[in-house]
C-alpha cells in the first residue's frame, strides 16, 4: 500500500462558531460537511434497517415463528424496504455526490450551496418522520410499494400509512432539490478543460442518476399526492367503491420505481469504476462505452416499469413489449461487467479492501443480473414474482450491487474525508464476512422461491420444503450482522487511529487526490485546468495513460466558480505549489476566496416544511385533531418566513 | 503471501457452503415446487425456465470463471513489469454487446410465443370457476354447477378450468405453484387464468399479493379429482347440508394437530401425491388422509383455551338460528349472510381460517370463541364469553355450535 507517511494536515485554528462544534454542522453550506452528514445519517439508518432485517430473519428461521406478531412483521418488512431504499442507499449516493462531485470536477462547492443544505435537512426530517410511526406504535405497514387500495383509508385506517405517505412526500422534495442542484453543478462548475468526456466516471454516473431523480420523483410525488388527498381529504383517486382503477397506482409507482432501481445502482457502478482502475493500475477499459451504457441504462430504465406487473393481467401485447425492453436493458448492463473485467485483465491487481468490494460487486451483481433476465420473461415471471426468488434477485442487485459498491467507495474515499485510512485487516474481515454472509442469506432464497415460498409472510408451516433454506438464510443474516459491527468499529476507530493517508494514498488518477486530506473548505486554492481524464497519472505515471486520447493543453473556459473570483492555473501535477504545502494551508479569507456564508436558514425552512406536514398528520390523530389546521398553517408561515430570510440574505459575505 | 492463501481458502469455503446449501435444498421434499408442473400451462413456463436456466448458467460460469482467472492471474507480484495500458478495444466491445443480444433473442422468441399461447382465450368447454378474493379467504363459485364454496377448490382431472379472478376488497393473487403461474385479483376488474390439471392430487394454493395483516394466512387447498368424483362432489355441494351429527368432544387429544403438537401434525400420509378418495358416503376429501404438506396446523395462542366439553349438534343448531353468525354466513335453508364464507357444507371441509387450522371440534370452538386471536386481523369478531364480553357464549355453547357446524356435511 502506497501510504504516504506525512504529518496530518493542520489548519488555521477555527475562530468562529461556524467552524467548529454543533453549530458548524447545523449551519454548514459546505458540500463536504453536508456529504458527511448524509454519510453518517445513512449509516445510522443502515443499522436500523439491518436490525429490522435481523428480526425478520429470526422470525422466519423456522416454521411458525413466534418472535413478532403479524402486524409487527408487516411493519418490519415495510420499513426494512423503505429504510434501505430511501434512507440508506439513496443518501449513501447523496453522500458521495456531495462530497465527490465538486472535488472531481474541480469546483469549490455545488451550484446552490444553501439549497444543498436544505436538501439534507429535509431528508433528515423526512427520514425521522417516516420512522416516527415506531414511536406511536404505528409504523407504515403497507409495503414499500404501498399498493392501493390496501393503502387507502378504507383498508388502512391507522396512522401507519399516513407516516409513509407524508414521509415519502418530504423525502421526494429533498431528492428533487438535490437533483437539480447537481445537474447545475456538473453542467456549470466544471474546471477549465474538464470536458464531459474527461469527467471522472463516478461524476458521469452521478450525472445520469440526477436526471433519473428529477424525472422519476415527480411521478411518485403525483402518485403519493393522490393517495394523500384520498386519505386526508376524501378524494377518489384510488377509492374502489367509487370505481377507481387500482392499477393507476401501480403504473405510477413503478414508472418511478424502476428508474429508482437505477438511481440505487448507478452511483455504485460509478464508485467501482473509480476503484477498479486504481487498483488494477490501468485506465478504465472503454471509458466512452461505460459512459454511453450508463446513459442508455438511464433511458431504458424508463421503459421497463411494467415488468413489475406481469401478473396483473395487462394482456399479451403489453407483456411482450415490457418483457423485451427488460431484456434489452441487460445489454448495457452486461457491457459494464465485461468492461470492468477487461479493466482488470492484464492489470497489476492490489487486493485492498475497496478493491475486494469492487470485485465482490462484479461477482454478485452478475448473479442478480442473471436472475433478473430469468424474470424478464413474463411467463417465467408468473412462477417467480412475489416469491422469495424475487427477494433473492433484488438482494443480489441491491446488496451485492449497490451496497458492495458503496462499501468499496467508503473504504476508498474514507482517507480523503478524514485524512486517515480505514484498517485494512478489519476491512478484509468485513469483506469476507459480508461476502459469505450475503451468499448464505440470499442464495437459498432462490430455492425457497422456486419451491413456492411467497414473499411478505410472517409465518409458514413446516413440511413445505422451506425449512432448510430459511434456517441458512437466517445464519447468513447473522453473519452479515457481525460483518456490519466490524465495519462500524473500523469506521469509528480509524477516524482517530487510522494510518495517516496523505493526499493520495492509493495512487489514484483523478484530481480530488491532489488535495490535502481532508481538503480545505474551499477545495482548490487555484482552480486547476484539466488536460486529460487521468491528470495525476499523466503527472506521476505517464506510461499508464500514454494510450488514452489526450487533447492539447491551453483550452480555457471561463465560468464562474462559487467564490466568484477566479484564477486559472494550469494543473501540473501534485508538485504544483498549491498542493505542495501539507501543513497549515491558508484559510479562504487569507486567500481572498469568497465562500458562501454558513447559515441556519435552510434548516429553519425545512423545519417549517416538516411542521406543516406534522399538522396534516394531526388531522388523523385522536387527541390533537383540532390542532391540525393551526399547526399546518404555523408550519407554512414558518417555512415562508425562513425562505424569505434565506432568499434575501446574500450567499457570500458582503465585503471580504 | 499467506494472506493470498488465506483469501483463497476462505473463497473455497464460501463456494463449498453455497453448493452444500444448493444440494440440501434439492434433496428436501418440495411439495410446492414450480419445477415439476402438473398442467400444460406449467409445462410451457417450465420449458422457458429451462432455457433461461441453461443460458443463465452458461453466462454465470463464463463471467465468474473469467473473474476468478483474472483475480488469480493478474494479482500484483514483486518485480512485475508495468501493465499494458489498454484503454479500450472496439472490436471486443462490439462482440460483447452482440453476444448477449443474441442470447436474449434466443430467449425472447419463445417468451413471446408462450405469452400469446398461454394468454389466449380458454378453450371452449372449459369449466369456469369464479375466484373471489376476500381479506383473508377465498370464495370459489362454479356457475355451471351452481355451487359456491370457500377455501377448498375441487377440480376434475383432464378438463381445462378457466378461472375468472375477482376481488371483493384489496388486491390478491391466485397461485397454485404446482399447477402453473399466478394471476392477480384486481379490484373492479376480472382477470382470467386457465390450465388443465393432468393428475389427481392435493395441492397447496396461496395468496401471493400482499393484502394486509393476514396475507400469510390466506391459503387454500386444491383437490384434483377424477371427473366422476368431481360430479358427485358438485351434486353434493349444490344441495343443502347433509346433517350428520356425531359426538364431538373438544378435548385436545382428539386431534394430534393441537397447540402443543403444532410442529408434529398427526397426519400420517407423507406421500406428496396422495390420491384423493371418497370417505364413506361423502364425495369430499377425507381430512385425515391429507398429505403432511397439505395438513393445516398452526399453534393456537397459549392463553386461548377451552374446557373439555362435548358438543351437541342439536343444541348447536338451536343456538345458531339466533346467533350473530347468521348475519354473515350462509347455511342453505337456515341463514343467508354473504359477508363470510359459506357454511352449508362446512363439516366436509378439512380446515378452518383459510387453511390455518384443522377443522376439528376444539379448533372450531376456539375459532368461534376468539377468531382474531387465532388469525390476526380476522374480520370475524370474538363470540366467546370474556370479561369484556360477558354476554358471549360459554364453552358448552361454543362446543355445541362447533358440533352443529361440523355436522353440516
């Protein structure tokens, strides 16, 4: 391991309340701090969602499990799915978008730093709202897919689904705001010379993901708004007694839900595409094809939604069309797998922890991809859908794919975020426990499903041929639980005692590794000019990139940076002056870089928004029903006032 | 160096574990398997599955083998020269774009063919069975025979059956794994599913669309019987109840499938494909001959008990006439409720609670006493005497009611 042993960076002593302590987090508009907030929040929810999974597995370890009731089980599987999708994998993605995109494109922050803070706070409050049901004993219980009419007031009269409907509404706002923010950031804030086809592949996959977010979330917002109006104001979008067609919900949900799958997997693809070249000492094989296949997956992702609905009786033509489009999407996905393999082929592989997780993604996602093809065929799907075969499939995709990619990214970028490396020995233990536990937990589910075990059942009888599979799955889940504890321990302890990372502990190729670890508030003292896809390798190991097409230097692009001020300097590698001094880099003020002022207003605005929704849910409460409108209006007023205060205050200090 | 060996040993251990699990899974008795279909519909799906499994296995082996080869062959070694800096290869990339496309075409053609053959209209002369989903039980109607029943589906072997699938409330999904694919029950719509059972046996059916609290407890049994027996069954079901009272003690010893013995059901037959046969004069399937996988046994909550009393069917009949039962249940000639399952031939059914418990005096008495305690979310309120319901039935009355219902053959 090429660990640069250097003194940890020392910064100018923080001198205002904005730079240290709790306040520095509450008022931050720094994309790196917001990224960390996303990361820590997502890890916390990973523990909660994992605990829910463990209870589910304990309940199912044998026939007629008695650990939890049917009602509790239904809440657990609903919240496990909802948590892992919306409160773990998506915010993990958001953590990396936030932390990495500005660093990777050579910017000082995102395009709208305060909107970025708003996105995080709205996400956090939405996540808490979603889980608030646990406190009042009425967590959502309609499944993460919340099929109407089961989720209408008639069949789910409790507060349970109110928490889900409103929670998802809030989370959707967060994702939309973040999506537009990152699209603007990537289009407008790239450093000079950072052409689209020079962008790091993670930024590229993130870029595609943002478009999926801004196109898919309005659809679920509409679907959920209908349900919210039905539940709270007696409209009839899904009221079956008024003649509603419940398939409206399914079409809207999956028209969002399938792109959502790619929202969950593309950032992980991006992360392993960063990790594999570094530890293979080879440029990414077929960079353009990797980019185009990512875009193609994004496009096709909108044309396959009804493959979640092959059993609803759409008729042979719709089934055929969606079956074939689903098969088509396997092609760009397969291309990615082959290109990763080709990246490794002929390389000089170092099996660091991030590399192990990246290889794990290739090995396991392939299985999920193959089982995906198996139910792309509608008749075959009729024997598989809503059975444990599907549970096996999407855990290979989301755990074997998304989570493995996220773990690879976490180990890989941890030193950039904290300045210290995570422990490699613990990391490898974590990997192998995860790899073994994951396969033990999810592979037998294929057999359980093919042997007729339905999903979402809190109990099953003995002698159905499902006992062994379930017992093994439970043991796998327990191993995964241990693996997660190892990860958490490593994550926490390395922050203090990990080996000092230096700027570029892995011998990486992209510009974020030219910065000190952790980078200063302003990221780049001087905005670098980019001349190739792999600037660091050009500088340090030109033999690695000799074959990669370059364009001549000297192309200048004048765009605003966040600081408003701009100084262009050609990037000449890590020996360049603004990176040389490891110690005591100057503050933004000393450099005359205008950074956005920390402000609490986005947090206040998000609180106002949440209070507004809290008012709505009070409408269904027993004791506080009369308060619903006053609380709702107070929330609206607080939101509007905070928003005006936010919008009327300047982004940067008036004079500097 | 040792770390490499350790890594490899762990990998081998992991693979071995996966294979052992796989073999173990194959050697278990699998009464609900989708892989040994008993209808033409199931076989059409299975043929596709074989194609999918074949190509899936090939792709799996190729990719994983290549990955393992690369991982072993190209790991960093001391004094290794710098890797060749290949950044792409258009020919290769076109090749591995086209190869999956070809495989997908091989899969897509039979897929589309199968979609159109299996979703065509059912052949003329099919037996129509209306399936109506309720939270959480199944209603089966045979318009041709003017028969309505619940949770137990009788089908004649060799005749195509066309299911018209509807739901009274939320979405459900109708699935008998051994007989073919599933189809959802969509509110305000009718879906169709047809197939031809090819052999006589008992199969488990389940609801596979999440439908609320007791989704897991929405099961049914399918009896595929010879045509003569089916006709006899239909004739019997069409008429009113045959009153066949018998002393019915609620002692738990009466049925081995009681609370304590939940994991060790008494049913003796373990052959997965027991031949349905008539029991005595009744054309219905005898409950004591259900194969193990189709027997209903679930533990009764510990705090739900009933004294050892013997029910009297005649007394039960008297109670029933004025009982709240009649508001929801039909007993031909006695009561006309339509909300709950029909009870006209209740005594000839093998289970209660949509496949949850054996249909014996003790379980039935407990069910009437407190159905929601036995089946979460059950829409049938508790009728037993309790501190909160002092006007409820006492144990003797419950046993009498049970005896009456069980005598309705």
